[in-house]
C-alpha cells in the first residue's frame, strides 16, 4: 500500500472537514478568529494518526472521522493558548491570534474550540463512546498539566532530563496517545492492542517533541513557520538545553548556557542564538538529540509487535518513520 498517498488523501479530507466545520457567523469577533485558526494549515498529524490506527487494527476508518476532527480542533485550542503564554508572534508562518486580534479574543476563541471539539466527538457512532469520552477528557487534563510544568520549568534554574521527559510525556505524548487509543476503541480493539498503540504513541510523542526542540533552532524559519530560536528567547527548558547543561565545558560557553537557564536579558538576540547553534554543534548536542529521537522512535515501533496484522504494523511504522524524517 502507498501510505504516503493514503496520508495525503486523509489530509485533504481533514482539511475539507475543517473548512466546513464552523458555519456560525456571529459574533464575528469569535468565529472569524476560529475559522482563521482552523484554516491555518499544519501537518494534521493527529487526526491522520487516529484514522491510521483504526485502519491498522483492521477496521474501516470512516467511523473514526468525527473523533479525528475533534482531536485536531482540540490540538488547535492548545496552540492558541500556548501562543498567548509564550507571547509568540507567528504560528505556521502567520500571525498568532492574540497578535492579529488581541489576547481576550484569543482566550475566548480557544475556549470555544474546546466546545466545538466535544460537539464533534459526540457525533462518533460507537458503543464505546463512554470510554472514548474518558480518554479525550483525560487527554485535555494531562496536556494542561504538561503545559503547567513547562511554564514552571521556565522559572527554575535546574531541571533534570527525567523531569523534562515526564513533562513532554504529558504535554506532547498524551495527545498522540489520545489519537491512537480512540482509534483503537473505535476499531473495538482488545486491551492488549490498546496498550500496544498507547505505548507506541507515548514514545512517538517523546521523539516528536525532541525533534521539535531541535527544529526550533536548526530548521529553516520559512518551512518551520516560527521564528528560529524561539524556545531560547523564552528561556524554555528543551532537551538540547538540558543536554548542554550536562555536556558543555568551556567557561564562556557554559556562561551562555547559564544565561538561558536564568532567563537573562539578550537571549533572544540573533547573535546569541547563532552562538548557541555553534555550541550545540561543537559539543555534540545536535547529534545526542538526533540519537534520542531515533531511540524513542525505535521503542515506538517495538510496541507494535503485539498488533496482530502485519499490514497494520507496517502502516504505523511508516507513520513513525515519516515523523522521524520531517524538517518542519
């Protein structure tokens, strides 16, 4: 099977559904920003992962479509509110909602996206809808806990790699777990297979977030759709920064790393960010991060051994390889 074509077919269906999702026009100050958010593009990884999981477990993907769209809407809610907290200027190459309109509009739009997501999820035709709702709701709770930890870490001078991994397990992995578990529930999978795709998504999420950390400073700004070094400018504790705190030995270079850890003035300057790029390359931080991404991806793929259909395993392995090789 041509999984690349299948991914693109699903992506087009997701885009078409999002385009027609919000028909309300008033109040304009609420629904215009919401349409702007949903029309913002993106990889649509989460809804497609939901559909892929359902199909990988031997069920037709169509019954999972409403849930897939609900998860994508929920994901966009998290982005709108994250952008407010990070005071980000751009998202996917466009102005963020709070910059294009204002903070209040962005907060309310994000709140409404949660309602729209639940409304779409409730249209899922499944005997296991109660379990699906529980998974979806727990996903929201843990994503918010992860974001809370992320913000706390910004004001801590020391954060361990283990603490960081626990944080991204909540902030990033949990929503991917929500995708795979809901896809599995709609496919009426048993407990063993549900646990397999849950573990797959957990490790995939860890790899995905470390890849995001790496792309934040090394990606092409136009492709990535966000300003290069945004995490550094915000003093975020990323995998690369915490590895640098462990491995960097030169006095001046350690001082530069400490400036980020302490959120000192000037860390958002272009020359400072270029210097951090040099440090990450010279001390092998870039290579260490790539190795971690590959290891978590391998762990994700190992989880799939419990899936009974060989075609299903190959489908999800293709998905993880696709994420591993992304450059934006």
